[in-house]
């Protein structure tokens, strides 16, 4: 290994958060995982969604008699940190790597090197572009999640023409792109529709979303609908609208399914949200790596881990559950 690469791998330990769970080699099914090492690379270690993924992966690794090494970037969009994390995990002998990519294209070279070294790589939550850059993807169907949000917003507006603001995520992320596209489809709009009155990127961050929404409302004070990439951005958008005295005029939809988000639906901060199931992504990903280690079976293709619209304001034609159900099935 070159000195440059050695230094880079060493540096990632300072730049990334590391969590390791090690247990005995026998799994609960009576087989042996052989001390399988599973790597996990999330976008950050602070977003509750990725915290849930890590916790579920740790629990499932323990149940399967494997060990988990969990790394996280310093911020949403820390592509270089994720590349270094992949190299770190390969050098540690991970049998498989589960990753929520910051960029759907920016880590492809690092993933290819890992796969060429015999490591199975599985995307969680965020698909790569192209999708077959990884062995398999375990994620929400984000176009469908966006469509559900859009269909609810459209039906709630009823006969009122939409004047739509969009708080997007991170440029280059398939999650951001797919939810955005799905929402527009659910609204019956296109990118160039005049109803789309303004868009801003937020990186899914509440503070950035609040600032973005303040800017949007200055330009479009009579907006009546708000798309949000996730629940933190919805909370930030709502706070900006509340301060501007415009919260009551907005129909706000979101995607995530955190317990905080569901509580915000119940209290009226968010009109509806689409639940995801990050625990399933992590559990199924760990299971796939252990199976690969045991018999060489590689996972393939896209595995939809499900989504569910939750609202206390149901609309005709859009299937939903109420916040009581949401509170029982939320995460974080």
C-alpha cells in the first residue's frame, strides 16, 4: 500500500465517527458466520434516520454473530470522507459494506475497487447511478414516496391552483432526485410547470431549510403548497413560514417517518408524511452480507423496504394511516 493511501486511511479515523460491535461467531440460527466483519458507511452520525440504521445494523450483526464497523461522514455531502471510509473498511477485511451514498456517482470508483477486491457492496436508502454499480440496493422506493406526498398535497389543495415551493435535498443524490420527481408526478406537474414557483436545496438540514424558506417566501409570499425532502427540512420550512405569518396558508408534505416527524403531523406542523423503514434496510443488508460470507450468495437488484403515508387529514383516493399508527411504527 502506498504511503499516501496509508495516510489517507489513517486520517479517516479522525474524520469519521467509528462504532464497532463484536460478538461471538455463532448466529442465532445455529450456523456460523465465521466472525464476519460488516462495514457500514452512513452520510452522518447525527441524523436520526442514519442513527436508526446504525442501531438496527448493530443489533442484527449481534444476532447473526457478526461484527459491525460503522463509519459516518462529517456532514451530508461529505463524499471524500465516504471514499476514505470504503478504503478503510476494505483494509480492515470487511466481507461486505453497507453504504448510504452522499453522491450517487462520486463514490463509484471506490465501490468498484472494493468489489474487485471481493467485497460485496450494498446501497442502503440511496441508490447509486447506475444502480448496478453496487451488488444490490435495499431502500424505500423514493419515487413512490414522493408521489404519495404529492398526491396528498394535490388532493388537499382541492380546486385551488397550486403555487408550489420545493425544499430539495442534496444535488446529485438519487434520493433527492427521485422524491422530487415523484412529488411532481403526484401533483400532475412537470419541472417547467408554472405552478412550480420556487426551489432551494437544503441538504435535508433544518437550519438550512429555514433560511431557504425565508428566501423563497420573500419571492413568493402567496405560496400555498410546500414540498420537503425530509422532516427536518419540513420543520425548518414551517418555522420560517410561522415567523412570516404564513404557516396557515401552506399545505406541507414530507417524507421520513421519524417519531418527531409523526408528532409534527399530529400537532399540525406537517400535514402528512411518508414513513420509511430504515431498520428493515439495515437488517436485510446485514443478513445479505452474512449469507454471502457463508455460501457465496450475492444479493442482486433493488429491494423495496416499503413506505406508508401518515396523516390525520385523509383524502379520497390516497391510502393513509393516522398518527396513532404512525407513532407505533416510527423510528428515532
